[in-house]
């Protein structure tokens, strides 16, 4: 169950967080699986680590086509504020006022000179017309210049006739883009889906018009023209990227027939004629309003609104999800209710659904409970934070409250939108949020669309802090007295922002461990600060040079290796400088770890020929199969708080191949104790010596496992931790021999150096393997100490 904990800041800790808040947020997420947000801290202007700043999307090419004359056309998922091209296109308005959407993002990233240059143009030349394009400098962007193109602005609910009238205007804007690119001798041009999103051009039609126009330009190109040799369609949200890919396949490669699913999808949409999806960007969160069945979504999380007593057969949404998922979901909810009947959210397996998890929320009737709006707001907000804490990337909500709970469609839309807005104020990572409306429920769709329009309107901006209190929801800061705020969305603003870090994690263990780590580092730093992590051995020369400015500030940095453990100490006269340096080292270690995992995933896929995926699902602690294990932990003064089952098909394939290669008929059930930050890594790419070097590697420099919990606590000494993490694995020991210090491979069995043992050991309860594929993780035990071990 999700856990929240606030860590207060004062004195020097505030200054430290000001300097490196964003880095600290990433570190806490990787080390402890927590999402960290910051309140009451004024971050240094221009600091690259501002926690709310959206991290750039690494450009990802989805498809590429070659037009007549060798011109390349490709579709990318990427961030235009961080995209390398000669010319980047901005979806501008007629006044070149960059106050929303992509225009605001480009202007903010490029610096104030972009808006100043545009203002100068408008003063001298007047307003632009729809279809026009002008060029400005790129400021701090990576491109050479920006082409500001004015596409058509459609009504919020465009009629087919509106789209038909807008089509030639959008085509004109594309022509103007290429005229500008030619005039400025651009070798390539990056173009977004102009007029979609804030300008309400339906995305499928928008994609078709843009791609068709580009094709027409090059097919009718005069040899004397000097058009770009490369066209890149770049968007940062998955739905738009998919539409651009489909349009390119259909228009630029028409000889390719549609797949069955594409054909069926097209027929369904045409038959039902639903409204086009509505999208808007909330900071780093992309919100999409769409019509579909909630139980058919394949996002990471599906949210269900269930009755207070947990009967999934009550309510249309809950019933639909239950029937699709199967009766086992009902059993899991009932068992969770028995343990804690006051849970606001119960997370279950998806069973037959296509998501990864289902979050069941339990809201209250509007007429029976004055706090019902607050309960609804907090339920949506907690679902979002739970998804973030579990590293999910997408979540789908139904229209909660519009049925038996008694909320009007407008009230439900306003409350849910406010919860999303509150979440995005503090969450710096990307997340896709879907509001999924039943296909025939046109009134609800229109209510949600209308409420979204208020957020997009230039005369309204969300308040700094959305809070639900006293049953009031909401919030809008009204900047125009000529407009009225949307219904049922008024709320107080929290102005008592004391400096603190808010920690949200998937369990009490995650937030408590993060809190303790922060306390030692920020509140009670003792010099020298010591960091023990074998990924220090992966630091490059450039990584070491990164620490040189801290030397100049008087921070003493010393590195050494002791008994197989890589260590780094930071000392000097200033504790504050030493802590900032320590956070820089931790940030670099997290970067190295992420790169290591990516490389291992690539290798896993090559070797197993299976798509690399990993799932961690909580198991029922009352299952009899865990009785013996829990007893073993209890005998060592440990209480099992949670057990996660690990499923990783690619690791299992390689483990089975290794079993066949070694001729092993059986495997051993063994344990490894690891730091919290390596739990996800082990789940994704298996066991590596860097993650859990023993206290004394006297049997070799391999991967250690213990046959019992008691032996695990001897191999890996605990250092006053409150929570301990154990991985239970199947291990192939095969032919084994007593190990010795310094071994990096098993010794030969005889005279032939190629005929080696499969592993070494340190007696009956210690095994050391030298290939991670000889072990596969099965369960992760999170334990809390009850007595001194």
C-alpha cells in the first residue's frame, strides 16, 4: 500500500536542496523507489536540476520512408525543445504570443530573445494570417532557427465542414514552412502536428493532411528548388506519434496493406463515429480524453470505482472490469478488505485485462457524505501518486462519480481535472493519463471536454497549489473578470509551504528508508561521508573530472577498494560542500547503474531472443507456501512485511539453457541480501557481483548466495537498517569445490583448463557462481527488524 512521509528541511539542508533538488529527486527514486517533491524551496534561477523541469525525451525514430529523389521522411517520438535539426517548426498563433503548448515550451527553453524577436516582427509587420510562416532565431535551442507557422484554429467541437474548410489552410501552412526552410537553406526540418491539440484539429485528419501535403510538395518539386533533403515529423506524445506513423504508412507506402487490426480499427471508428480524442499537456503529464471501454485499455494501470464494501458486481464500471478480468479479482479484493477495511485504494493483479495492475477506489455518495468531493479528489490523486511510485508510465480513469455516487458530469470532470493538475504541480517525470468515457455517453464526454477547455483558455491559469479541504474542490486563478470559472472547481490555496521534501513510495519500507538516508545526509552529516558502491569501479575519466570543482572548493575526495568493496570518502572543512559533492557522486552512480541496466537488457534480448520484461507482483502472505519461510525470518528477528513474486521470461530462458548446458537436473533454493536500490535491477537483469558483494569475499570474486536466512545475515552484515531486502532465487550450483580468495572463475577440475567446476562454495550453506545466468530471481522479501540480529 502506498506510503507518504514528509521530511522537514531547515538551515543548511535548505541550501543543499536549492542547489541539487532535481538530482536528489532522481537519486531517491532509483535508490528507494520513492517519488520526491519539494515544498517551500526557491530553487536557484537557471539551475539545471530544478525538480519540476521536464526531462528531455531521448529521440526515438519510429519509421522512415524515401521519397522521389532520395528525400528521407521519418517519424520520431522526441522533444522539439531538445531536438537537433537545422529548422524546428513551432505551432504559432497570429500574434506570435508563445503562451501555451509547444510554443511556450520552445520559448521557455530557447530564452526570452525568441519572444522579443517575435514581438519586434509583429510591431513592424502586423499580425500574421492563417497559413503564414516566419523565421526567428533559436536562442538556446539546439536547432539553427525556428519557423513559426500559423495553422488553422478550429472550434472546440469541430463539425466535419469545419475540418474541410481548415484543410487547405493547414496545407498552406506546410507550404509556407518549406518556403522558409528553402530560403534559409535548411538541410532538414522538424515538424510537429500543427493545429492539433490546443487548436482542435482532429488528429487523424491532421496527420493525413500534413503527410499528404509534404508528399505533394516533393512530387511536384521543380529541379531548381533547394528544399530540405530530410523531413522529420517530431512529437512528444505517443498517440500523436502513432497517428503520424499510420498516416506515413498509408500515404507514403500505399502498396503496404493494412493489418487486420488496423482494418478492424478503422471500421469500428467509422461505424461509431466517436469524437476525436482531446489532448492537453499538464507539465510533464499528457492528459487524453477519449471514448472507449475502460476494461479494454492496455495502459499500465486501469482504475476501477467500486462499492464501499468491495463487491465488484455493483456498478457498471466495476461489473465490466470484473467480467473481463475474471472472478479471481473479486477474491483478491475481498481478502484485502478483510485485512484493512478502510483502504482507499486496493491494488490487484490484472488477471485477464491487458494492463499491469488495477487500482480499485472506494468513493462515497455525494448526498450521504459532505466530504464526498474531497474523497473523490484524493482518490484520483492517490491513484496518480501510486502509479508514479510504482514506476508506471500510463494510467486510465473512467468518469468517476457520474453514476450512483450522485455527482453531475461537470462536477466529476472538474474534480478529476483538479486532481491531475495538483499532481502535475509536483511530479517531474512523464506520465500519460487517460480519461476514458463510454462510447455512447456523449454528454459526459462533452462535460469533460468543456472543463478541459477552461484549462486551455489563456485567461485562466491553475493555482500554485491545489488542495482539497472541507469538501471544496478545485482551483482557478481568474485573470479576466469577463469570464466565469467552471462549475464545482473552487478551492482554497495552501499558502503554508514550509520547506520540506514529500516522499511517496509503494510501501512504508521505501519511505522510511529514504527518510533515514536523508536524515543522515542532510541533518546529521558526519565527515568524512563514505559511499560504498561497486559501481564506483565503472566511473570513467570524465566522471572523475566532474568532481574536480569540489576539490577546488576544499572537498577532500579519496577512493579505495577494501575486501571487494569500492569506497569513496568525502571530507574537508565545509559539511555543506561535502554533502553537495556526495549527492553529485550518488547522481553519477545512478546514471552508471541505469546505463548498465540498459546494456544488460540489450544483451539479454540478444541471447534469449525474448523481449525483456519484468514484473513484481505482491503475493498473499497468508499463503501456506510461505509459512516456513516466514518462520525462518522470524527466528532471526525479522518480520516479513511484503513478498513480491518476480517474473522475467528472458532470464528464465537463459537459466533453462544454462541448466541444460551444465547438465543439472535440479536447482537450489537460496537467498541473497541486497540493498533496496538494486531490487528492481535484479528483477530486470538478474544477479551481478556489483549488487551484493559479501562482507568478506573469501571464496572468490563471484556472485554469492546463502542456503539459509541465518547464513545470509552472516555473509552480508547489517548496518543498523530498519528494513532488510532478500532475494530468493533458484541457483544452479552443479559441480562445486571449495572456493578461495581472488577467484574470478571456477577452477579447473583436473589438468584440462577448459574443464572447470560449475561453482565454488564455502561449505553447505554458501555457494558462489560466476555467471549470473546460473540463478533466476523468484521472490523478493522485504523484512522489518523486530529484535537485534
